[in-house]
């Protein structure tokens, strides 16, 4: 009897002594059609990509701060501003009033001027320069030094990486059927795009990079390689999400950070949905223009009503072996994707 009782007790102690798996956590915060993606490394260093909209009684800053609290972080170690549009940079002053920001990452000066464009940029620069934090102006190929992660800048200020990343560079047959669109001279085309790697896990976030600039990354050869997780570019608008880049990235899972009436266009939705090898597409909002044919099942949508400011979020927890679990805060539905 003593031996029988001793063995399971020993096994229990051994199990309790095993270290918990270190996970990368990514929160896709609902900022109603803008972007605010909070990336928390196993080291607990944080990288926030964009800050949502200004005003609105600090709605977006409060939602980001709540996500940071859930993730156990008390400051933003790196704030990456992909470009200077209101739904991406507008919330910076309000967020800085709630959380310390240690490093500001951007592509340099804005290319848009007049009226609201100048006001947005000046408000960002005032906050950046008065915060006491550091300023990093990045170019393609640079690294953002988040502990435990490998974060590579793919695009910045209208330029892209000159050479393929290790293991990439293969010809992209999808380029043959994709035609260029009208040249985009806006801040969208200047977006900072990044590749985040944690062990074997790879994720791409290209901000609001537009069609022609996407294609420059993967045509005629794919400079990025494949990824596990793709944040649909530009909120799932058909000005972006070229079939050439979606098929080149070959994601296993995609997240669409659309709003109820922004992003989630049927054409872009279909391109991502039909991507070979895609296991699932998840959405931050139900897309009103998509109807029943161009929205995913409700279990995989964080916010299903147009009105009400639900503020539900999606979270991806990723292991260094490439496995990941997506969790929906609205209904507590989750799904695991093993490598």
C-alpha cells in the first residue's frame, strides 16, 4: 500500500515541478475598424502595433489598457506606428496618458499634409518627443529588439526588403494573374510591415500596405516565405490583400481586424478565405457588407452586432513549436491549430 500511494505522489510532484510552457500572446483589440494589436512576448516585453482612433471618451486607449492588464504588462515597451492615419495613430496621446511608452517606432515624417493630416502628425510628434521615451525610425531589414522575439521590418516609408529572407526567395506563380492597380501615394503605401517570429511560429502584419506594394514583396519571387498567422492587410479591404501575397504567405490562420462597416470587403474576404492551406479565418467584427456569404461562422467573430460598442477581442496564444490557439472573448470559443 505504501508503494502504491508513493508512486502517484511522486509523479504528481514531478508534474508540478515542470516549467509552464512559454507562450507568445497576441491581442487583436477591437478599435472599430482601426488597428491596435498588442503583442506580448514570453519575456513580458510588449509591442503594440497602432493605437486606434482619437476621442470617443478614450474608448480605444481604455480597451488597449485593459488588454495590457489582462496580459500582465504595465507599460508599452515598443509602440509601432505603421502610418499616420487617424485609425492607427490617432489614439497615441490618449494611450500615453494611461500607460508609459518606452520606445516609439515609425517610418519618419508623414507624406500627407493639410488639415487633419497635419494635426494628427503634430499630436503624435508632441507626444513622442515629450514622453521621455526613445525614437526609432526604421527601414526595411531593421530589427525591433523585443526580447524572445525576432521582429523584422519588411516595409517602411514606401520601400521593402531588398533581398529574400533566409529560406524564402521561391518564384511565385500567383503573380502572373495579378495586375497592378493605380499608384498609391498616400500614407497607406508607406506602412511599416513586420514579420514576427517566435521559434517556428511566424506572423505577418503589414498595416495598411496597398496592392502594388504588397506585390513588390512577393513578385516575381516571394521574399518573405510562408507564415502561420496573417493579419489581413488594411482591415480586409480590396485595395489590399492581393492574391499574390495571400497565396505566397500561405497562412494556416488569418485574422481580419475589420469594423462593422469598414473592411471585410467581399472580394478580399474571398481571396483570404480561399487561400490554399488556410484552416480558418477569424473576424473582429461581422462585416455588414459581406452578408451571410462573406462572413465566417459566428463562433469565430468577436463582435456580431453593428451597434453597441461591444469591444470583444480575439487572442492568439502561440508556442515556439508553431502551434497556436485562437480565443474569442465574446463566447469563450477557442480552437487550437497544431503545427
